[in-house]
C-alpha cells in the first residue's frame, strides 16, 4: 500500500483515539510524528512499550467524553497543533471517536451509525429489513425469554451481550439448563464489567443480552473499504476455531483464503456494501465477521474499524500491507492503492494463550522458535502478569501470537494444536 498524497506538515496530526500501547508503538516507529494519541490513563500505566513525549500523547479517562474533549482542545492550543483526520482501532473507543469527529468536523462514521454497529440486536434487525442475510436474533431479559427463543427456532442458540467484542461472555445453548447457566454467567459478567468502557451503558436491571440462532459453517473475517458508494475487499481470513469449552474462541486466522466456488465474488461485494449502508456507514474501513453455510453468506457482526489482534502482523508479514498505516491514510483522505492478495500459500496468525490461572512466572517459546514453520513470535505478557481465565476474563489469558507458514500436507487445525503444545507456561 502506498499513499499518493504527501504527508501533512508536523503541526497537523491524525488523532488516534483510545488504542492499545503496542499499536501506538507500531505507529510511532512506522510513521514518526504523524499522529496525536488520545490514550486511557490505565492503558499507559500497564504499558510495556516506551512512553511517547507529552506533546505526542494525551492521557485521560476516556469514559468521560466531555472532559476528554476539553483536554484535547487545550492540548491542541498549547502545542499549536491541528487535526486533519481521526482513527480508532478499538470497539470501546468508536463512540468517543465519532463524537470528537463531529466536534472537529473530521470525516468519520456518525455516532448513530456507530451505535447501530455496536448493538448486535439492532444491527441484525436492520440487516434483515434491508435483505441482508443474518441469524435470527432477539434481545432477552430473562431465562424464560431465552428458553422461549430456543424452542421457537427449534435448535441451538447463542447467548451473548448486546454490546461487547469477540467471544467474551458468549455461550452456546441447546437446552433450558444451558440457557439458565449462560444467562446467569452473562448477567454476572456484565455486573463485574460496569467500569469497562465496553459495557459502561449496562444498567443494574438491564442485562442487555441477545439470543441468536446458532449457524453452523466455516467462520470468516474480512476488512473492507466503503467509499464513494462502493465496497472494496482488503483482507479475507478464515478463522480456526478452538475446540475448547469457550464458545467462539479463535485459535488462529488463515490468510489469504478464497471464497467457496458457490459464492459469487460480485455478489459478495454487494453484500459488503449493503451490510455497511444498512447501518448508516457510508465511508469507513470496516471489519465483518460472517459464516459461510453451504452457498449462503450469513453475517454476524460489523464494526467500523480494521481487524485487530494478530491480524495486522499477519497482513504485514504475508502481504506487506500495514493496515494501521492504511487506516491513517484513509482518515487523512489520502488516495489509497491496495495491494492485490495473491493465491499462494496461506500463513496463520496463531494466538498464544495460557491454560490456567495464576501469576505468570515464565513463558518458554524456544521450541516454538525452533520449529521451521514459525516465522515470528510476539509475546505481549511478562513475568508478574496475573492470568485469569474465562468467563472471568477473556483478555488476560492471551500471551501473544506467532506467524506461521504451515506445511501443505497436514491439516491446519492439526498444525495449530501441535504448535501450541510447544509452548511452556509457568505460573505461581
């Protein structure tokens, strides 16, 4: 990917709202001086990466939007800076980014559109109204309502928070007992997460739970660009799902992949376009999760940001595409040139996880490094880190990732399991 427009002068920055400190370090290394970072204080306190200069980063409580806006205005005035774009890479910061974009008249999806994407029940309702295929779903406020939905669809359902991200607090239910357990775990988990910006709108008497039809098939993730009334695919990956007890947990991402021959590429491009337009997204880089069942595409979730986790590292290694930099280019309205994804051998972004709770003592990845399939290993945790397991915590058990070039003659799921067994994690 290359920009065809020059970079802005030093006094004009793209605002990066609420991203993680590893992404901040990435951007500072690849595009020094380009961005102004708006970072939650707690994220910086836990960071392993070097701290930016105070002129380059604003630290504050990002849950307090009014204070954030006022602090940003003062910083721009004190440092004689201006903004020419805004970007966010994290679900919990999208609403804040939308509010600031409106305040500073910067191109970004509206707060209304962001809210439609973040509400998994509303997004599916709008998709169905616009002829976009997605699972049957219904918000439920009690176990009885969840059981009623299960019986109505005549098959398994998935219980999940209406907001949230990934596999956090997601439960597959095929019985009244499972619905009862899942509903209780989600309700308990949401109460415990009230201080989390992802769930800050959850009320005491409003569990905000969605019951959704379980759709069996291969699960995919993609990034696409929507602009000028058209959608363009950036990245298509297949998910390697974990066979463990936690529903929706991903072991890895395979890239590049192609759609099955039963899915017409032009029809898929139209699905991408309608999926975003139905939610009020007219210009954005979006991530879409979906399932292919037979000859149909079934949409799960759309969010107006690029895919995260190990995906940026996978794209950089396999395709030479810096998706973080591309997002900044798009925010600053530079002309973009997307690289073409080839049909060569796929790579895997393999997620490294702990298998038990405790205080991290040591991660030994020497055997992983020696495996000829492993190209890179990135660890995000260090000794002293406290590991808690799902459903209590879906983040702290993640230890990093590896980029893998798998053998052709062995199944990818089998190879992921083999490689994960090469890691030794010691906890106290």
